[in-house]
């Protein structure tokens, strides 16, 4: 039963805005007031505690964990940003990490140890019992971002000839079963998956019923070396709650659950979003050096494409000098093309990432985007032609910019889909590279079409 003092501390903490909670914890750490730190953070839930850790300055994160001691919920490690988690793994003593690994599920424990130096990792593994160590080492053997890395090695597997009563007795008497599970896997003597039984169905059946009579043989099995994004798509497509993971010999080695897949989906979506902006896998916890190093390569490429667009403009410098209105209207054509290209590119890259765009439907989608470019160009060109006529009193100028807009929006639509498709065909990641090249196409085509038409039509 919670004592009144703890209730008062929790009420005070919950009333504080996040910024004030961080400030209060920071002040308590600087003052060395561990009691106050415990009052403020000792009963936080794992996700909230992880948020607090991430918001603290890097040097105070280990201090917070040390101040909380046994009150620190190690489940918070599974909620932390990967960069912060790796920093803490390096900063915290191996004895503490070993205790955390014993509590965490296998996949979360693997995340905690994966980037440690080998001597530190072996020191931590040496403190585990043989079963826990074998399970964790098996996870770490698989490459990052595979089903084997995100799987849990704890599962319940029984023989098909077992009765319901025997399974229930087994679950009651065995201590090293997972804390929570919803399915029981049925395996043959070689540990190959034959099917699965939902726990609810098992508990509603008579004790003398054999498991093979209850099992669902149509199980979606996941290969341990399968890419985690592919696994996530399978969960989404078939509405799975969990899936058995097998090795190259089809033997059961673990289970992937929906909570792990949700994290994968979130991470992959965030990764694609960042890649589209050319910022790599950086996080708010990264240093200035790593952040700059992540962003500068594509900025350099973008500089090159911008110079190319400027070179196109230079070819028409005499035309621009004779008619200043061209310099005023020129950015409009490029801007519309850039935005239209980004729209198409974003949809295309996401469709490629989710395997919804391929050779089968690519011609139809390319044709669709071509006509979308024509329709959008026609609408916007009519609007802009009227604006140019009212602005500069020249119907001919309005016609030129209208034609340039149509040409550029068609080019933008085609570039937005073709460039990602080409990069994907070359087995290059289309997310980070597409934006730069689509912008280059829309700038070059936009400037060339507008200034070229102007030089032909207006400068006679």
C-alpha cells in the first residue's frame, strides 16, 4: 500500500510541467539531494522516465540513474533513443548493466549490449546464467535490423501429443517461462513449428484434450535473418499478434510480438522521413560534429545542382536584362515545380518502402502521374497567366509563364516517380538521393522552359 508521503510526492511531480520537472531534477542532482531526486523521479513509469533521461544534460543522466538506485526502472532502457542508450551503456558500470540485462527481455537486452566493446560485453555476459547467456548471444549473432535481433528468446513450446492438462501443469511448474504470452507453439522433436494454440482456447478446453486437436497449423513463420521491415509488413498485412522465428534449419528460436513490430514501423517511418530530408539517422542527442557530418554530404550535392541551375540562368542573362519581369516571375515556375515534384516523390518513396510499387504497376502509376502533372499545370497556369497579365499588363508574358508552368509540372511529376524508381532499380536507397535530383530537374527545366520561351516569344 502506498504511504501518504509517496502519494504527496507523486501528486507534486504529476502537477509539474515537463520542463519544470526536468529543471527540478537537475537542481536536485546539482545539490546532491538524492532524496529529492527519488521523490521526483522514483515512481515514474518507464516511458516517462526515459523521456526525463533524454531531456537531461548528458553528464547528468548517469547521475540520475545512480541517485535512483534500485528505484530506477530498467525497462526505461527499451524506451530510450538509441544514441542515448549507447552513451549510457558506455558510462554505466558493467555490474549495473548485468543486473539490467537479467530483467530485460532478450531483444531489449541485446539493444543495450550491441555497441559495447567486446571485453565489456563479455564481462556482462559472464554474470548471466547459462540459459540467459545463450539466448542473448543468439540474438547478438544476427545482423542488426533483422527478425533475429528483435525477437524474444523466451517462449512456450510443447509437443503435439501433450494434453491440455499437461500443458497447464507445465506452465505452473516451470519458472523460466516468459512473463506474458498469448500463444503456445507446437513443435516436433526437431523443434520445427507445427502450429500454435491461443492461450484463451487452451484454457477453455478440457484437460484430456490433446494439443494437436486445438492447434492452428496455418502459422506465419518468420526467418531469423529476414529484414525487420519485411516482418513488419507481414504483421500489418496478415493482422498478426505474434509470429514464431526460425533459423536456417526451420527450428524455432524465438518469437516476434506486435509491440516490437510497432517500434519497427515507427523507426522505419521516421528513418524514411529523415532520409527524404537528407539528414541520415541523426537524433537530438547527437553532437554538433555528428549532426554536421550527417547533413553536409547532401548539402554539397545540392550545392552542385544549384550551380547547374544558375548556369542555365546565366545563358539567358541578356534576356533577363531586357525584361526585368522575368527575374520577378522566374522563382514562381521553379517553386511550383519543386513542390509538385516533392509531392510525387514522397508518395513514390513510401510506396517503394512498403513494396506497393514495382514492375507490375509502375507503368500505370507513371502514366497517372503524367496526367496529374498536365491537370495541375493547366489549373495553375491559368491562374498565373491572369496574375501576370494584371501585374505587368502583358498577355504574351502570361502565356509564356503559363506554358512554362505546364512543362515544369509535367517534368516534376515524371522526375518525382522515375528518379526513385531508377535509384531503387540500381539498389540504391531512393529516400536520401531523390530529393536533390528531383529539385535539380525542376529547377533546370523550369528556368530553361521559362527563359527559353521568353527569349523566343518576347524578344522578337
